[in-house]
C-alpha cells in the first residue's frame, strides 16, 4: 500500500533520514523500531506530508505524495490516514463523545444525527462502554485515554493507522491490552497499521513485519523470528536491551 524509495530528510546540516527504502503491505502491521533520535517520528511525519522530504519518493497506492503540491489534493491523501499521538492529545474542554466525533466535523460530511451511533460503535471497538462518552478526559485512566484517542481515529474510517509509541506510559497489563487491540482492529477492519515503538514485547506480538531504523538507515527488515535470530550486533543489542554493545560504544565515543 505504501512504498518508500530512497527517502532522505535533512534539517540543515543534520541528515535525519539518509536513504530509507521500505514497503508497507496493505492490511498488515509494520513495526518501526529504533532508539531516540533514530528518525522514527520524522519518517511518520513524512508519510502524511507533515514534513517535506529532502529527496526520494513516498507512493501511496501508486501515487507519489512527494510530487503533490496542491494542499487540497494532499489533504485528500491525509484523510486516508489516522494518527494516534503518543500522549493521546485529547481535548480537555470536550467530553469523550465530543472528542470521538471531532474529526467528523472537519474531515467528513457525516450528519450530526449519526454521531451518537458512531460514538457507540467506535467506543465498543476499543472495548469501552457507551456511557464513557459522557465523561471528561480528566476522569479517564491512561489506558482509557489511549483507547478514546483510538476511537477518535477510527471514527473517520482511515485506511491506514499510524501509532506513535502506543504503549508508552502504560503498565505491562494495559500495554498488552493495547497490543491486543491493534491486532483485533487489523483483523476486524483490515486496516494497514504502522507502529513506532521501542517496546520489544509489543513489537514481537503485533508485527507482521519489523524495520529497525538506526541513524537514519534501516539496518534490518523482516519478521519477529528474523529479529530474534539476527547476528547484526546493533539490532541484537537493541532487541536484548543490553547496555554492552556497539550502540553503547558509539555513545561513549560521542
């Protein structure tokens, strides 16, 4: 569904993405692993046109979005994407129900009379009761906030969901619930998922494919089994969570 070719992104003299090539298959979950500063978030922003690429191509269903300069046409592409922010980004001044339908007002022509039905359906998809719609975000736990944020993403009917560190800040049990939810939505809705994370347990559980991004390059692309068996010292150190290895040695030299 998404094809990234020779993608480069510079911020002044800093080369954040150096030469990224990646295929993201339709209806599957692709996990992008990498440490802080590896370029994960920049890559996601390039995918939806929030960052202009320095060079290379991003094809969405065969259309090169890096060549689209019309804001209207680019907006039409963006509507096919849903973005789950790391912190949820719910509006505190709105109820849960108002948060869920926020995108419907600005991105769709869905009439307001259909909002209650959509709120109920999307909350149910993420495992929440209908009466949660009356609460304010301040009354929700961290896990509930993540699920409400996801219900808001689902309300606009995206073809692709981009998850930015979906398990960050959650306890192990809630992290596993969110991972199960990502799998469940893929199976029920057939959505294409791109997940940025450094949570190895979640990555191995949800991924059809994994890409390891290190210093702006993809060092390894494969399945969870490929990552468990790899001999690449950088990937191996990251997967094992060890403080001893080439990554640590490089940090010490810097």
